[in-house]
């Protein structure tokens, strides 16, 4: 026969496997409120009237957070624009987060700033949101006896152990469901980006090829969106060495992350220094990454991992 202390030790060992799940970038904490403190051993295996013994844990998933990814695809050439869209499509399965807003802009040339959006149409080509989820809690935990006896305490701990197994299965099913919905959104959105990359881009072909790109207008448009977007990160996909920071000083309430394609160290260092100074002066932060970095590394940078404040 198990004492209350031994039963609690078994429950704790079983519950430790349910502490944290990480699935497709979705980090879910399962909070066990008071389980350790409530499972203090008691004399002769009995639960005292003061309330020692197995406490009911809370097994739950948090609600989705809110964030926004504002991607700027430099339109310095048709090939560059197609590359940027393809890179974003490949990155999205790793970078997708529940509750994330995704904005995709082409960089702007002079006629994009006029009425009608220029030959290439409006600079913003994609606006979509990843699925978000409310808080989720597994209900039905057994109620602790109000005035426990040794027998009722043992029965309660056994019922609690069985419920924890059930709760773990319910929680796992919800995690899988959320991950599947997020993966479907990422796959569908990536297909949209790939389809855009396969289409001719009017502002980079024919008489428009090689036109002047207004990086100030592009970054300003991204900054306007960032002002209203939750927890914004601006991602520039290539073209950083071909573009200069805007001469206009305006508030930039976001992190700026750039994927760099150039293999010329001199160009990269110069562009990185110039954009770092501009972003910090404008009130934001800047980080440059190589396009050869893995999607997981790039997704971590978009989340702010390893980025100094």
C-alpha cells in the first residue's frame, strides 16, 4: 500500500513529462500550481486537516501572443524581387507564429508614390494573419476532499493521477491541432508568395528596368505600418548593399532585420554600418544576417533572440 507521500512522488514523476511542449515554434507552458508544495510527505501516510497532500494542478495552454512581420522585398530587378519572395516563402514555415500579422511590400520606385501605385500596382502585395488561439484549460480535475481521511486521500491521489494522464492526452491533441492549423496557414501563404515570384514584375521589366528605387519611401511605408502593428519586426530581403538608408529622419518603432546576398565583404560591412546607424538613430534596432543562414537561425533573429537591446 502506498502512502500519500509515495503517491505524490509518482504523480510528480509522471507530471514532469508534461511540463513543456515545443512544436513548430509554438512554445506551450503547462503550469502546475502548487503541485510540489502540496505534495509534502506527511506522518504515517495520512493527510492532515491542515491541507497537506496532492493539490490539483492547472493544466493549460496560454492564449496566442500578438506580433507582426513586415517584409520589404527590394525591387532593384525582377530577379532580385523574385529572390526575395522565394526566400520569404522558404522562411515562413520556420518563422510563422500564432497570431502573427504578415505584411509584404515591394520596395518603391518613383511612380509607385503616385496615384494608382505605379505600373507595378500597390506596393503592398500581401496582408494576412496567422491563426490565433484563446487560452485552453483542461477541465474536470477531481475535487480534493474537504475533510480528508487516509482512505479518501489515497483515492483522491489515484483519481488525480488518472486525470493527469487524461489531461496530458487532451493537451497533446490541442497542441497538434494548433500546430496543424499554423502549418497549413504557412504553407498556403508560402504558395501565394511563390506564385507572386513566378509572375513578371512590371516595375522591373521593359522600360521600368533599372529605375530609381526610393528606399526612403519603402522604409517610411514600413514604419507607418509598424506604428500600428503589434510587436513589429521589419525584414528586408536582399538589396541592402544596393540601397542607402533614407536621408529623412523619422521615428522607426521596430526592429530591422536584413538578409544580405552580397559576397563582397567591403560592401556588406559598409551597408551594415550605415543601416545600423540609421536604425538606432531613428529609434529602432538593426541586425544583418546572411541569406545562407538556416531558416531556424533567421527565425530566431526575427524573434529577437541574441539581439542586444
